[in-house]
């Protein structure tokens, strides 16, 4: 476990640049993966909405929870 405050702050600042503020699925990327999978399974159907439920994250955003986290 790392206790060096400068290291931890640097690591945090690097990670913040990579991740989206609101952690939602990249629908375009997932759609590409679904299309590739369906190409190998003729007759099968699958939509992003069938496998992704963003309702919890959307509710947290609506309630201001995500904004409060970033203010800390």
C-alpha cells in the first residue's frame, strides 16, 4: 500500500484524466462489439439496452451525488 501523499496525488490526477466524470457505458463501442458477436451468430439479436442498465448511475447524477464527490 502506498502512503506517499505526492505519489497518491499524482496517481489520482492521472486516473482522473482517463475516466469519465459520469461512468456511463460507451454505447458506440459496445454496439461495435455486439455487431461483431452477432455476425458469428446468424439470427441472434441483442441491443445495448438488453445488457446495460445505467439507471443507478443516472439517478446518482440526478441527485447530485457525483458532483458532491468531485467537490471533495
